[in-house]
């Protein structure tokens, strides 16, 4: 928050004392406006970690105020860098990843970087290609959200490209990793349904796989919540889906309804599954939440405008992007530092689809 006095100070330091962007603003102008040295401005632009949050905020605000654009090409040429970072996601047509990519674009721009986005469709071979040289001479580092790869695959990588993982696949301490606590988040979501009087709660999104990932972590949280409440685990209520798309959620919901003993709530492992389930319930004239409550995961924009609006777990997508990009920039500057693991927070967004009606 900028106070009136701070605005006056900014005006006093701005070349010509005018408000708004300055034509052809220089680094020294940003430094004067932020009250720091040009070296500090350079450190912020280059993403160096040894800058206090308050100083970084002042410099970034001065950059926005003056409309300063660093000469990225000249800077990168001097340092042997491309100025580009890669973001590799499983599927761009899944709303969560689309919204996450938007956050990464904004953060990359703040750091004066260009973002190259690639999708793997969750294919293990394509993910392996990324970490074994896809970025060679194209990007300075990669943020990867893998579905097929895990720590053992990372141990055999042959490329020294700086790499940060996001999502549920752990790196085994081999590279930086940013994720949310999926077990805790799922447990909280199901506990909310139980608190609303639901006792026969289904899970949509189970997948049979040997490795740790989204399905197993969120299923673990689902089981823990049932156990906490003294409710039985019923395998008939755990519906497997091939993917996490709208059609998969609709098919899974129809399977539950056709079984003859429907649940009184469903916890879906992402919002696309939940939105598909809502459609199937609407087609069967099942009332939501009166007859069956629905809970999603990811808090995508479309869920807020569904009828009824969708309750969901909301990961802090902005924080995922901010932390992952910062880790990557740190890794580019200091490739031999120890790998770091960062857990991002989440919130439960309770809306109409799980409102307590009893």
C-alpha cells in the first residue's frame, strides 16, 4: 500500500516530476525513484535472491510506474543467456493448467523473461525429452509439471538444464519442487462434506498407478477424512477415470447413479470432473446439494459460474508461479545449491454445490 507521502516522494524523484510512464526511462531513473542503487535494480531484474522483499517491492513498483523496459537482449547476450524460460504442462485444455500458465506469464514478465510454453499430454517419453535436452540452447531453465516421471527418472537425466518441478510428482530431493499438501487439502474438503451431514461420500478420479501422484494423494486425504469421522471406506464409491476431463466426470457420476444406491456427496479430484458430474446430475434431475453435494478441486473460474456454483479446493496458483519462477532463477544463477521443497497454501471455497441444507 502506498501512502500519500510515498506518492509525493515518488513524484519528487520522477524525472520531470510528472506522473505515469517516462519515455526511454533508464535504470538510474528506477533506482532514484525506488531510493536504491542501480546495482540493486539490476539484482531485482535478474531475480537474485539476496534482495529483501520490501526492497524488491519498491523496485518493481518503480519499474511499473516508469514503464521501464530493460534491454533484455543486450543483457542476455553479455551473460550467455537466452532470456527465455520454459513452462512444460500436461494439458493446456484443462482449465487449471490454463489459469496456471497465465500466472506464470505474468511472473515471467515481471522478471523480464520470455515464457515458452509446451505441453506433454502427460506422456512419459515427452516429459523425459524435456529434461534430457529439449531446452538446449532455447531456454535458460524449465519449470515442469510431470505426470509420468518421478524421482528415479530424474536421477538418470543427462542434461544440466536448470529444472524446477511443480505438482504432485516428488523429485526425491534431486531438484527444486513446488507443490501443495494434497492429502491435507483433500482431507479438509471431505471433512466439510461430512460436517454438512453427508455420510455416503463418493470419490471421482481414482486411478490405478504404482507411483505417487494426484490420484493417490487425494485418495489418501479422502480416506483419512472418512476414518476421522468413523465412516467406512467403500470401494464401490471410488470411481476410476481415464483422464480428468468433463466427460470423465459425467460418465463417473452416471455410473454412481446407475449402481442403485447413490451417494449423498461426491468429492471430485479436479474441477473438470466436478463440472461433468454436475451436468450428469442435472440430466437425471438430481438436486444439488439437496440430494447430492458436489466438491471439486482447483477452483477454476468456470466453477464459480456453474449452476449451482461449485465448491472447490483453491490452491494459491499465483504463489505456485511466483515461487517456481524464483526457484528457477536462483537455480540458473547458482546451479550447485541444494534442492529446495516449497509447500504452497490452499483454501476451501464453499459455494452452492455443497451448502448445508439439513
